[in-house]
C-alpha cells in the first residue's frame, strides 16, 4: 500500500493502481490504515526536498512529543489523507463514469440504400437484414448491460440466444422483447401502420399500454393512428418475400402483388379507384428494379404510374 500511496502523493498513479489503492483502503482495518498512512507521512517528511525550516515547522522534535500526542497526530494526518484520497477517488470515478456514459451514448447506425437489402452483424452475433430505405441504430455499449436496438423501416432479425440478456427492438409504434428467435419487423416511420411477423421462437410485443405474446406463424398489426393492435395468423409468405432475390407470383391478386412490391422496395403505392386490385397476375422477376416491374405491369394492365421519391401513384 505504501508504494501506491507514494504514487498517489506524487501524482504518478495510474487508473488501475488507483482502483487497487481504493480497494485496499476499503478493506483494510482502521489500525492498519493508520500505520500505513503514518509511515507514508514519515517518508514524505524525511524527503530532502523540504527545507530545515519547514521540517522543524512540520515536525517538532520527537522527544518533546509524547506517544499519545504522536498517536493523535498520526490519526489526524491519516484522517486528512484519507479524506483527500476519498475526494480524489470520487473525482476520478466521476470522470471515468462520465467518460463511460459518453462512450455508451455514442450511437452506431447502419442504413440500407434506396434499393436492395443490406446485412448487419451485431456485436453479439445477431444478424439483421435491412430492406431498402431502412436503418438500425444501437449504442456502442451494446451487449454489456443489455441488447437494445432501434429500427426504422423493415428488417429481418436472426437473434443470437443469450439467456441473461434480452434482445429489445424499438420501432415506430412498438417494442419487441426476445431471447433468441427469428422475426420480421415492418415499421417505416411515414406509414400509418406497423407489423411484426414471427418465424420461430417467441416474443412479447408492447404497443402503448397493450402487450401480447406472439407464437410462430403469427403477426401483430398496429394501427399507428388509433393504437389498435391485432394478432392474426400468417404463413409469412408476403412478409418475407423481400428477402428473396427472385419474386414469383403464381395466380396472385394484384393487391397482393402491390403489397409485396411495397415491402420489397420500401415504397408506398397508391392506386386510383379505377384499378381492379382483384385481377390475377402470374409472373417472375429476378433482380429487377421497381421501375422495371412497374413497366411490365403497365403493359399487362394498361395503367400509368408516377414515381416521386418513395411514393408511387398508379391510375388508369
């Protein structure tokens, strides 16, 4: 301890040594602490850097001091030094905690492009596929205390199992808590609804004051305008179609085709009243852009369309 005290007094102590010193101070007995600090004070007093006048002023001749007075002096010095150590420890820990909090607050964000998908591997090994116009954000201390991410847009999660640390997804209109599972989240901030579809495992989903436990092949639909939440069955065909490079439509109604295109390309498609959404369509598209697909549908149905950013309008 005396070596650490000397380093502290001379300002040459490291953070690790300071932690070691504070631990020793917290565990050593009061008597042993007084002896150690008293010895350190004597070493300091015998330093040649002090003038004789200062030595005489700080340390009167020992023969004129009784043992009791000396003990009281040492106790007073020990208390003073201990107070300095405690204050120093508090300030250092405050600085360290402030630095840790600052680092933890640093957010890491991954964004997908306007077309196609991107794959993100999180620090815990969880894998997230991001659809077009989607992003995922997490703090730099992810996995230390908890595993929390925020998503805007659409993402497919394959979560690494970790019993002691739940995986929490915050999305517009909902919060999802899992321990290890695979699910799809659809939550573009500009849309008036959000969905979570479960492929395997189990999750709990909360929206406002409502919560529900979801089983595989179920999905939760949330109306973000009213806050209403519905739990329903699904085969996850439409919800995960965007993950496939090839889109295959076999005798599908046009409304389903449009729904899949919206999810695949992260766009909002509006159709005028004159468009028959119940018409059946069969076709295959491999690695084609939304514009390429619309051109094919345009020939088939005879409609016209306009694209403005992420909004597409179809009319006769």
